[in-house]
């Protein structure tokens, strides 16, 4: 028994030693992890400090280079004034890529009046140099500013005209930060800049060109785009033609852009229990125009031609401009019986709109009637009757104010539409191929 007791005491002693060792190892692990974390922070901060010091040196080097140039040479490859200084360049130092961005722009000082009283506007140049790097990000780029003045009040070597660009949204609010790209291929000019907080940008001392060769395109991430158009045979009368620049003159142009929208299309049968129909080819055409063609017909700005739904009858169009869109299909097997909501589909700014297209079996001659009130809202449960010799049928409009007659003959039909509270409508309609007619009902004043 004594031997057994001795062994029990010995085992118990060994158990306490093992626990103590594990606790000691855990404490040492926590200690060294903390030391390592502190060491890593110190190294990271040191690397960030060294990277920032290098960035400051590169920025100062770029600024010193610019100060050693003549006034006319102070210009960038991608901005205005345009010259040989790279708008953006990358320098690799100690395996870190430093991006050096240089922005140079004319400044119109009020000491000698400003545009339009001062028709030149290029009193001196403002320089901004920004340096960022791709490792040990600190979140704060190195930025240097300076102004450079010509020898005289305004250097005689900087003639030209002024180009004024303004950008608004659909509510006539200014759009800041919009990208402006200006190109004149005849003069080898291609530069870009951004609108200010007022949605404006003035470009001074632009090289004159009496021909409309200056194209201007504005855009912004997540927004639609707007642009000037070249005068061509197909577009002889654009709404916003390319611009001319005149010596001592001001050329002004404004644009409207806004948030893009999404259009979701679903094609299905017009049965009581509809089924999806896939691989339907559609044309989706907006009402906005770029101008007029030679026959004074609008040249459409927004159009999606020959787009096709997938096998499940679905089609999604992203980055769509707000507009009123007419939808047509050209399938040999189907005709459009109804579009919900009624076409033209009104797509608003930043809207995600679902559109369902119900299709019927193809017939040579059909008639789709869309009945709306004076506010362009669909009129449901209106009685729509068409009749001619040997044909007479009445159908009530659906919840989206539409009826579909098929098959018909190529003929002239009498059309009658009635609904309580509205003035009765009567007219004659010629049906040929797939005919669509939109009718507006007037409220009964009684």
C-alpha cells in the first residue's frame, strides 16, 4: 500500500509540471506575438515614412524640372495647355511603383478682368503635382502646388479663343467631376479635364479653327454621356455640332448627363397562364435624337437593335440612358400582343425597370390598341370594338390599357371605345401588317 501511495504522489507531481509548462509556453507565445506585432508596425511605419520621403523627392524633382522650362513649354501631354510633360508617369524606386500626375491649367486672374471682358483668360498657369505609390499605402498622396507667370502681363505667344463647357443633370443641377475630352484631329489636339463644383470648365488660349472640328465628349462614372456630333451626310443638322474656335472669341456648349438606368425585359406567351419564350429578337429605340437627317427625320441617339432574350425569355440592358423607348420585334412566329408597362416605355433616371412583353402566334394582319387618359395613364376595362363587313368584335382593355385583335384582314375598320366617365371615341383605322394605335380618352365633363 505504501508503494502504491508513493506512485500516486509521483504521478500527481508530474501532472502539475506539465500544466505549468503549457501555461508558460502560452505566456511566452503571447509575449512574442505582441513583440512581433509591435516590430511589424514599426517596420511598416518605417516603410511608409521612407516611401513618403521618396514621393516628396519625386514631386520636388518634377516641380524643379517644370521651373526650368520656358513658360510656353509648361504644358502636359493629356491636358490643356498641351505639350510634352507627361500627364502621368510611373517611376520604380526600390520595387515600389510611384505614379506622378501632373496637371497644368491656365488661370484667369481678376486683376485685368476675367472672361468674357478679358477675351484671353490665360493670365498665368497653375501647376499641381500628385504622387502616389502602390505599396505601404498611407491614404495621403504627396501633392505640390505652384503658379507660373509669363514674362509680360499676358504672353503674346498664347493667343487663341476660349472654350466654355457646362454640364448639368436632368434637374438642371451642375455635375462636378465630369470628364471632358476635347479632340481636334486636324490640329493634332486631344486633351481632357474635369468640371468644377459648378459643373463648369473654361479652356483658355485654345488654338483657333474656323471649321467645326473641335469635338467635345463628357462623361462620368455611373452616368450617361453626351457629346457633339460631326456634320455628315447622314447627320447634316446635329443638335450639338462640333465647335469652331475663333481668335479672341468664346465658344460655349452645355451638356446634360445623369445616372444610368437598367432595363429588364421578359418575353412570354399571352395565354391566361403565360409561359416564357426565349430567343426573341427585339429593337428598342429611344425618342432622344442627335439631330435631323436630310429628310428632316430625327437621328436616334439611344437604340438597341437586334438584341435577343436568353433561353428563359430574359434580357437585361445596363447603363441605359433615361428616355422613352419603343419596343418592336421581328420574329416570324410571334406578334406583340401587349407590353407592360405600355410603350413607349418611360425609363427615368437611375431606374431599374421591368418590362413584360406578351407574344401571340403570328398572323399577317393584327391590331394592338393602347388606351390612355389625358395624363398618359393606362385606362383599364374600357370596351374596344372594331368592326367591318363580316367582322365585329369587342374586347375590354387589360390592367395596362391594351387590347389585341388577331387575326384580321387588311382592311379599314371602324373603331369605337367606351368607358363610363369618359367621352366616347370613334374613328376609322386601316389595318395593315402589325398595326399599333395609341388612343387618348378625354374625361366626360358631365
